[in-house]
């Protein structure tokens, strides 16, 4: 039952000192990050003035649904309401095992605060060499570090996660998730060979996973990682040579297919439009295209809490640009 709970938790998405790995010397954290964390106002200035309309006497099992609804809107006021609700339930110790406090801070974009809470939540696991950890928690903490471009700390965090994996049948699945995030961290660091190594390990583990639930989603995860590997090569592509035109391609999102239409003009990506039926995409359908156009690159940050949708948008956009490249070759 414990393995099942951990596996389902891991599939839901998407301590003051540094995390230490037993038997290894921890990589020094960025002094700038630690100084910022030390000066972080907890709670932030907006906390007291943020109104809560929800009946806080309702049980957490109901409140968490409202919190997730608020987070899904990507409205700044709703995000703050969701975070405040979570904190208030945590203060009265009505929040399950506590993993949702840092997770909703992370999903709400409070990355520094989330780091502090994840460190507290994960420290008991790190203090016990045989403890089974919340791989999803390590993954979110690493994502927070990557938000601040702390690649080494993200790598260290996921290496720790690999030392505290759950038992089968979800062991391979969680190990794959860890290697996937390690691939992201090494790619952000610029070590593409190590990134590819971890991505390929993740693919192999997803293929080997014998998990009883969610196995039908594994091919999608493999496709997403394969596209990441391909995009690492595409990062060196000279998009300025693409012919003018309108190019459309599709990719599988969280709940359905989505289409990306890319308009190329004068050797530039001038517009990316996304048509989708995702229920919770947290504004990714507008945010990711905007970042692609602004950077003229597919190497852009995702949207917290909408990882699958973001990857699908990037995959569909990449496929559309490949059509443009093929059109160039046919000229």
C-alpha cells in the first residue's frame, strides 16, 4: 500500500543547510541563493492582505480541490489565495503528511519559499539512510533550484533521490523520473553528453517499469524525452534560413492532442499559436509560445505545474519547424 501511495503521488504531475548525500561531499551551494533564502520574508508582504473566501473549517480533503482549482487559473490573485489557504491548513496541522505545502508553493511560483519548505520536508528522509523518499518532492526541489540556475544543487538533489527510491513496483518509474530531471539539470549546465546519458537511462527505466497503474502513460513520457534529446541537436539549427510560411504540427498533451502553428517570416519565428483541449494548462498555451518568439529558440523555461503540456507545445512547435526545414530542402 505504501508503494502504491508513493507511486500515485509521484504521478500527480508534474532544513536550512544544503541537502547532503550520505557518503559524499555535498557541492557548495550558491552563496547568492543562500543569502536570498536567508533574507526571504516568510510569509511575504502580500500574505496578510490576501482575502480568503473559502470556508476554512471544511476538511483538507475538500480544501485541496479548491486550492488546485485556484492554481489552475494562473491568475496571480488566485495563486496567492491558494498559497495562503495551504499555509493556513498547514498551521492547523490539517494537511495530510505535509507534502502538499511545498508542492503548492512550487506550483504557485513561490520558488524560494518552496525550497525552504522542501528542505524541511525532505530532511528526515536524508537523515535515514534506509528511508524511502518522496521522489516527486526531490524532483520539485530540483526544479526550484533550476529556476535559479543552480544546476549543481539540482543534480545533487536528484542524486539523493536515487538513494531513497521506493520499493517495486514503482521503483523503476521513480528512478526514471529522477534521471529525467538529471538530464534537464545537465542540459541547463551545458553538459549535453551527460544530459543524453541520463535521458537514455530514463527511457530504459520507463520501458522496464512494471507499475500496476499509469503504465499506459509511459510511452508518452518516453516520447517527451526523445523529443528533448532531438531538441538538444536542434538547438544548433539555424532557424534564420527557414522559408517564410505557416507550418502546423501536433503532439500529445496531458489529456488530448494539441496543435502548434508556427509562422516564419524573414528568417524569424514571428508567431506560435496553440490550439488545445487541456483542462489544466496554467497559461502555458500563451506563455510558452511567447517565450519561443522572444528567444527565437525552443530552449525555454516551462510553466510550473504544466510540465506535460509545456513539453507537448515544444514538441509540436519543433515538429512544425522541421516541416519548415523540409520545405527549405525542397526549394
